[in-house]
C-alpha cells in the first residue's frame, strides 16, 4: 500500500509549523518530496519513524528556501554519519535545472571542498525536463513544469493505490494547467490560506492561492 506522510504544512515563514513537505512511502522505500527549510526535517522524519539514512530518492519542486534548505541539513547529517564509518546508499535527487544550480551554489559558498566531494560521491542529480518520466520505488512519475511566474517550479503526476494523483507545488495555478486537472482523482496543492482570509494574508499578491480558488478549478 502506498502512503502519503505529511511532514509539514506550513508556508515559507511559518513559525509554529514546519514548511510543506511529505514522503510517499511503500514497501520498497521512501520518496521525499521537498525538504522544508531547516534541520527540523530530521526531527520530522524521526517523528514518523523514518531514519534520514533510509531516504534514497528526493524531489525538489523549486529553489525557494522553504523547499530546498532542509536538503543541506540532510547532507550535513549524512556527512557526519559517514565520518563515523557508516555506509550510506546513493541518493537520487530529482529537480529542475534552476533548483539544481541553487543547490550546487549553496554547497559551493558554504562548505569546504572535502564536504562537497563527499556529497558529490553520494548524490546522483537527475535534472528534469518538462514531461520526464521516472520510476521511483516502483511508482511511475511524470514530472512537469507548472509554468510558475516566479522561479521555475515542477510538479508531478503518478498513480497511488490505483488513484491518479497530481502534485502542483505552491504557486498560483496557471490556467494553462486547468485541462490537466480533469483527469485526476486527487490534486495536491499548497494553498496559502482560506479564501475568507485573503484580505489578511494576500495569498495572490504572494503568488500563492487560496483553498477555494484551487478547489473551484
Ligand atoms: Zn515557493
């Protein structure tokens, strides 16, 4: 049975929630979708019974801090474990070219060359093009560009337990995608707030959506 385990549902500057990220889990393994923005990713994984050392497939939807920086903390924890003599299986990271470049730049500016070499020896980056298909833990994923107005962002479609799932990231939905929605049983999208709260939080100004605006599509 395939499961979606939410690790966080907070927005990019949430104080009391962890940033939005989740795991798709089955008998074969764990597929981490985004990493949040801090070392709390390790704690959140622990809380749902997942050892960070057992994550071998990661998708980064886009290069915003609250989706990508948790990855750096995962790298730090992994490097410590390796220094203590443990062996870690290779990690596949699926992301678009902008996210890939941002990960590499962060590593370049904040970490010594030895650390970068160690991570490079462990990580296999799969730089995604629109429409690329990969099988991860026995599940077929099609990754696609959500045509975001800010930084380049990818979502994916897949079938979990015979139901079609569409994951659309966190930006205001682009109307060019509306036709795609019709073919799915479940659509996951990170809405910013309730429609009634729009006047307080200004979701659209922040290039996000309200729950009502998404569900009406
Ligand atoms: Zn974002």
